[in-house]
């Protein structure tokens, strides 16, 4: 065949090659199916698609002249593919769409394989009508020369190739409106790209771009720009002055970045599904927006007693800049497991107080939920689930406030109750009677819903307000025993529940109980002591009412002011004019052991002044605890103490702790805290790659409570992490987020002699100076005040042969010193990379491909180190690192490649090393006095817990 073709003209040679291939196909018995369907020819799903097309060309079918859409797989012999494509311009002159894609085949790991296409015939430039060209999932390292000559191209898709750069000639495509170059190796962009005046959508995500040319601002028609997963830290100023009449959309996905906003407005997509919409006119002058996603911890998460966290904490800067129009914000969150009588809201810091914004929920994909709200200025934002809150403005004419979740709960304000309008808010919390009976051991015990009330304005009403609560389930007004009915009241910060049944005129109907009060905040009533004295109850921070939009200030804690004002004349009950002697309940004495009280939420702590940053323990009206009313039906005495336990049970989450070791690498340990109902499903998913002991017994944790894991009996943590203090891993429990961390452990014991049998123990609270031995801690009584929670065994198997110390990966290496990264973002040293290489194992080819190494280089490494897996990993990783030396963003590329290869454990370890390096760098700058003033909040210190979570 080669001899017959030699010496002929190109067209004649092509015809002869086509005829020969077609004859071979017919001789082989190839049955040609009816491929033509109107003006479309789809050959990408047929085996031997090139042979099929050559056969049709050899038949000179007149239907080929009508074909406008051609799809062809590039998983073919390169020579045959080139000969087939050479026939396309002459045989399909009316072609408008050409799709030459790979990706139909997959490797052993399930990843799509690239096609063998590395170039295109020059003759394709003769396709004058071609408007759509798709070359995705191929092996292109440079853009074929014929592509910039296709002047009629409207859409060009080059994703999932190996392109290192784009030619300047690309700017000569006058009709191009869509360009996708995702998942390539682009480090720079041609300046001529700005000449594409018709380009509307540009997708440059998943590349190695660290800068953008200023000329990109000349894309006058650009409506959507996707720069996700690059090395960019800022955008050129030219992007801040677009002239496109339509609002542009920008896609960025990095945890620390910025973008410009102009008076024209724009739509922006940030990391983890966060979106912003700036309407036209939102800002009068161009402004640069900075954003950062913080890991949740108590200092940054203001939660009420019955709230649950559903997202990370988003910070948007500059703080306090007021927009001319409200900016739309979409936050991705984890849907709450319990939705009855609860609502999802976006919480933000506004004027030194936390407020909840009006929130709308959207679902765009299965299990993907967004909380949408309008924000007037930037601050910190998070998504929480709270009991349904009902609010009304009480006018002098009076009104009725009903609970939307419990219609039987009502508060009636008569005419003349107030002179000036005041705002009142209500929350109702339900407790299952089954849990109460189990707690009390009484079959007939029952409780009504728990009622919480806030108000603004003066503490007292001018006329009595009627409060209605439903009777406990199963109890009616005709059959109940009034001696067993108790109306309980709690006014924080006092922890006790007081029985005020005797102080109110309790009116009973068939289904409801009603009583009247003149103010929501009650004093604590007690018999007159032998030596009466008036003492002030400590009150929380009272913030002034600053106008519309500011939440109502709390009224609990006004006992001190009331006592001061009314004690000389004698304090009166809200329902009677009879003077009563009052003594405040003293604060409970300090307890030894862990400071964990069931009546205080772990994240509340002490209230600070309103100017404090939220990470410094700010208390606000929104997260302050309001007065509560609770109707009980029980035969027990000391109902107040039982109510205190029941209220703690309302806020506790039952969880199990697990500790699993990776099957291929026992030194990798996964620690996780799981809600009890998720343990079985999670273990079923993990046990394919991990093994370990049974989960711990059920323990109880508050939302936002700190705890830590301590490795004991010869095992220690093999990494320097920000969340690791003296070998103890810190956690913060959030019931709807993934409380999971993967760590590497080591031992100083001799593993060549025998296996090391150690353990990991979980303890409540922050890391103390001394952790009790497990044997001693286990003897403690298990309960709310117990420090020790659980202990699980960890076994490091005995080392054999070359696995011994000094013979593993990295032993005897002589590599040049290496610092990958920079001082501000953190360095990875030779030791850090060796640690990554030692744990990479059989996943190294996937990581190499995601790092941008060509497949032929992987084959060369496999051949050169055919009997040495460690050598393959080490050579791949260090050769890549040496090429990246001095380039910004290299460490971020490594983290991204590890995540894409499903090695999030290693990605998290690299992040931890970088975070620790950044902290040391910042500490050094502070010591030398070179740090500029920074209004941003400080990064949490190593002693503070960090929750490794995912939304």
C-alpha cells in the first residue's frame, strides 16, 4: 500500500488511502450500519469510526454533502485518524460542527482517558462554514495552526488537553463567542486574547495561571469569566472597568482571594458554592472585595441554646461599607435533619451585634441547598438552624402574637399595654414526652412546649399581658390533678428553674392554661430570710436600641435594675400589689474538674463589650438567652432540678466516636465523631479502605463543644499541625458538619521486635496541661461532668525486612535542598515532601496526571523504576517540585491534585503544614515589629481547636 501511494499527488494519495482502508474494512466483513441521520453523522460511539467514515467517503455518497454535524472518537490509530481527517474538507464541505473528543475509554481507576489526537491537518482550515469545534479530552500540547484560520468559529472547546500556552493568532477569530480551555497547563495568556471583541463566555478554570494580562479588560462583550482553581491572588485593574451592557459573571474558587466590583454590577461565584450578586448601582465607585472562608469554632460561631450550625463562616471585606442597593448572597449549607418547627437563617454581625437576616432557601441539585439573603454591607456570615421565630410590633392598640409552629401558644397584648410601639419575639421548643418519661422514670409525666420571649423598650407593660400555653399531651383541664401541674420559669443567667404556680392566677380550660404578667422578666421569689438583704443578680450586656433593623434587646437580667429602683418601696409581684421581699439566688460555687454546666451553652462564655470582634466572645441580643416558661405535669418533687436536667437533654446530641486505620497504611488513622443514627452507614462506606475496632459507646455533646483525642501507650502524632497540642488533636463538635480528621501516627518503640498496641482516648474540653491516664479516667463516673469519654485501641503492626527504620522511603537519599512555596503562604521542605511520598502509595499515577505530567513521562518513570515503587513516587514528586521551584501557587496545585485523586488526608496534612508555617512567619514578623496594621481578625492560634469540616 505504501508503494502504491508513494509518488502520487496529495489528493490522489488520500483517495488511494481511503479506498484501501475501505476495501480492508469490506474484506474484513465490516457491516456498515445506517449511520447518516439527516444532516448528522455520529461515529464516536461506534467501534472503528474512522473506518466507517472512510468507507462512506469511498462510496462518494451524495448524502455526505448534506452533513453539517460530525462526531468522531479520537481513540483510534493516529495514522488512520490523520488520514480520515484529511478527507473531511473535501467530502463534507457543509460541515458546521466538528467534535473530535476522547474520554470514551476509562482506566482501571475509572478516570477518562485522553484521545491520541496531537495535531490537525492543515486542510481543515478550508471548512469555511465551521462554527463549532470541540477538541476536548485529547493530547494537544499546542493549538493546531489551522484553528486560528477558521474565521467563522463561534465556539472553541479545548478542555482536558495538555496545552502549555495559546498562540497570539487566536485573537484573529472575529466571530468567537465561547472559549473553554479548562483542565490544561496554561501558565500565561496571550495579550491578543483581549482582541476577541465578540467573546461572551471564557472558561479558564483548572489551569496554572498566576496572572492575567491587562488586555483581558478589552473583552467588551464578556458576560461570564470562570477562573476557578488557578493560582490567581488578584485580578487586573482593567477588569474593573468593563463596557459590556449586560452584567458580567465571574467564577472564582479559592479560599483567599479578591475581585473587583464596578458601579455596573456583576455576579460572582466563590468557593464552595457561595455566590454574590451586585446589582447595577450597588456601589458608586469601583471597589475590590476580599473574601475568606473560616473553619468554624466557638469564637467565630454565635449560637443560641437551641441553634445548630449548618455552614462554614464566610468573611467579606471591606467591613462596614454600605452599598447603595442590597447585595444578594447565596450560602451553601447542610440541610438540617430536623425541620419541624425549625427554620434556616443567615446570621451576620451588624453594628457589634449578631442579627438574623430574612432568608429564602433554594435547591438547584439533589442534596445541594443554598440560603439566599440580601445584605446591606459586608461582615461575617454563617447559616444556622433555629426554632421558628415569630415577631410582631405591639402598638398601643394591642395585638395578638401566635406561634406559627405551635398554634396553641399565644400572647395577647390588650389595648393600652404600651404607649410606644415595641417589638416582641417568640420561640417555641418542643420536647418529646417519651424522652421526659425516660428521664424521670414516670409513665404519666408530660410537659408543654417551652416558651421563650424577647421584647424591646421598657421592661414592664402598662396592662397585664395574657400568655397561653397548651396543657401537656394527654392532659385535659377536666381530669387533671392541679397539685401535679407546675408552671416553671427561668431567667438566665440564673441556672435554676423556679416554680411560680403559686404566684400566678393560673386559668385552666379543656386544652390550655393561661396566666397574666406585666413583664416577661421575673424576679426570683423566696420566703423572707431571717436577715433580709437585697443582692443584685448579675445581668448580661444590655445593648441600646439603635433603630430599625436592630434586634430587640434582652429583658432577662433586669432584676438588678428593678431591685435597685423598687427595693426601698418594696418589690411587687407582676400580678398583685402585695409587697414581697426578694433575694436573688446566689451564683453557684465553682466546681472542680471540667467547667461544663448543662445550663450554659459551651460557646457562650462571658459577655464582652460590643466593640469586640466575634472571635473574642461577643454576646449580643440575638444569642442571649431569653426568659422561659414551661408547664410540667408530674408527681415528682423538686421539679426545678428535673427541669434543669430536661432542658440540658434538649440540647445534647448523642454521638459515637470511631478510630479506624487505613488498610494499606496502618499509620494513617481516621478519627471521627458521628451522630448515633449515622454510624452504621458511615462505617459501611469506610470499611472498604479502613479497619478498626467497634465504635465507642454513646456519649453526649453540646453543639459547639470542644473535645480532644490523645494517643497513648507509646503512640504519638507524626506531624506538626495547628490543631495538635502536645500530641493531642483538638475537635469542635457541630452536629451537621463532618467532625473528621485523618492523622499519621508514629512510635518510639521498636516495631521490628513486635507490634505496638496503643490506644486513642477522647476527653472533653480544651487540652489541659496533664491528661489523666486512661485506666484512672475510666474509673470515673460517666456523666455530664466526666472528662473521659471513650478509649479505642490502635495497633501498629510489626515491621519486617526493608520496612524497618532506616530502610524505608527516603533512607539514604541525597537530594538538593528544596523549599516549595513562599514565606507568606508557607513552605514545603524536602522532609515534608518525603512524608507525602511515603504515604502516597499506589495513588501516585493519578496525582501525577492531576499535576499536569504527560502520560508518556509516567510510562518512562514506570520503566526506569520498574521494580521500585518508592523510587517511582519519589522521582515523580521531586522532579515535579524542582520544575516548580520559584513559581507561585505550586503548593496549591499539589493540594488540588491530592484532592482530585481522592487523597484528602494528604491534602489536609499539607494544608496543616502550610498553616503552621504561616503562623510562624506572622509571629516572626510581629516579633521584629514589621507587621502592618491589619483590621482583619487574627488567625486562630494553635491552641484553639480547628474543625476539619466539609459542606
